[in-house]
């Protein structure tokens, strides 16, 4: 492996680390089924890696990556006979159209606020959020891990999401 290729791989690894959380948030915001968010985000990184030679280092990598993800979601909408990865086709199409018009509305500052708010959660809640959204475990697996019922896990996550929403809203108003 040449030094140039190694440097490119190191650069790309840094970009993946920097953008992975915000890309997952973005993909989820397009109406993708929660169980498929990580797969589509990973697919976006694979496409980005394959197209890295065409990427202009002067461009916003996050915006370029979100464009790739948006196209992957569009492709999912077009495919026939595949497993359903999209929550609601009409809603996803609306969110994609909205995103085309208002790319600037996706604010990385919101992701930063989310990280801060997650850190403020009690340990048990923070571990539940990490296991569900970072590790990608579904409610059944979490129920076993946390020795709770799957319905209780879903209800707890709903409450935590509401708490996080309020925390993020407050932080955004303060900024």
C-alpha cells in the first residue's frame, strides 16, 4: 500500500469518525426504519470511500455525505420487492423533497446539543440510549440485556427521547 493511499485511508477514517453520528441522525430524519439506519449510513460511507478520488477537499464533507445518503434513500423508495426500510413512503418522499430545498436546516450544532443532553442522562438511561441507537440493538435484545419487558423498553425510550427533545430545544434557544 502506498503512502498516499495510506494517508487517504487515514483521512477517510477521521472523516467517518467525525460524521458517523450526524449521518445516522440525518438518515433517521428521512423516515428510515430504525433497524435500517445503520445499514444505510454504512452504505453511504462505502459509496463515499469508493468515490473519494472525486471528492473535492474544499467542499463540506458532511453535506456531500448527506447527499449520498439522500440518494440511497431515494433508491430504496424506487426498489421493488425489497424489505421495507422506509417507515412511510409518502412521508419519506416529503422529507427528501424538503431536504433538497432546505439542506441548511440540518445543523450539526443540534448533534452537539444531543451529545451534551445524552451525557446528562442518568447512567441507566444513557446506557439504554447507547445500546439502542449506537449499538443498534432492538427492543427484544435490550429487554434481555436490561431484564425488562420489550414494551417497557420501548416506553422508556419514548420518555427518554421526549426528555432529550426538551433538553435540545432549551440548548438551541440559549444559543
